[in-house]
């Protein structure tokens, strides 16, 4: 497998993040997300403009992974938490963690998750939150093996279509 180099994303990475986000979202969720709402979601939540705004925010950090030739293959996006009923002081949210299929397995997900933990540590976070689609069994198992525990649920909208996400937390430090 081609090695991955990890670094902090910068404004020039917005377009690559948009393509990567859209590709991984579709590959993961096309099995049960309706097409038109999914495409609309990708146009707003995985656009270059979305990532340009995100990279410009002080509460957001994105770690991007690339092949030796510079092709983007994965990223993790950390933000301020967005689950008010479940938040505690010192929380950070792992908003997105995506890897293209050929780079999944073989420890790459664990390496990317460790990159996220390093960002959380730099930001003095005490606990990491994340939301994961209830039917994404592979991701749920990955997070549980990494020590995350379910603490609640939320609704994730894809266009006008609601999906149930489980919210997980892991104490850091």
C-alpha cells in the first residue's frame, strides 16, 4: 500500500478536501441515502467553499493525508462540539474522519485517529465527541475498539431526510 503523509490542511487544500469528502461520503452512504438529497448535501457540505470557510475558522483543524504524489486519500476534521445536550467543558468534536476505500484497513484509520488525538491534545481537550450513523457498523466497531462509548444520539440531516446518528465520547489524557 502506498504510504500516507499527514499534515495540517491549508486554504489551498479546499478543493481536494471537497472531492475527497464527496467521494468518501458517497461510497459510504449510497447504500441507503436517497440520491437527490445526497447530491444536494454534497454540494453544500462538501464543497470547496465549505472547506475554505472551515479552514479559516480558529476552532477548526483539518489533517489531510496524501500519497507521495500528492493525491489526497483521507482527512480528519476537528471542531468545537455541536451536541449541546451532551457537551461538557473541554470537549472537542471529531466532525469528520474519512479515508478512501483502498486505504482503509491495514492500520491507516488508527493512524488518522491518532492524528486527531494529537490535535485534541494540542488544544487541551479533555474529551472527544463524534457522531456516527447508526447503520455504519464498520465505523461503529472501529470507534468502540478505539475506546469510544455511546453517550446519546442526534439527527443528521441529508437534505430534508433525517438519519439517526449515535454520539460517542472518549476521555482524553
